[in-house]
């Protein structure tokens, strides 16, 4: 599993930042759509 090895090299901090960035943008988009209504 090359993906698993790459993930371990990146470290949990990198994955946490990536996930927080994805979910953060989703939350902002959701709040923006709520304000428009």
C-alpha cells in the first residue's frame, strides 16, 4: 500500500491540516448558503 506509506511520511499533522481545510471550507460554504436564505 503505497498510499499508506505516503500518509505515514506526511505525518498526522499534515493530514489534520488537509482535513481541517476541506471541512473548514465546507462549513463556510454551508453558513454562506444559510445567510442567503
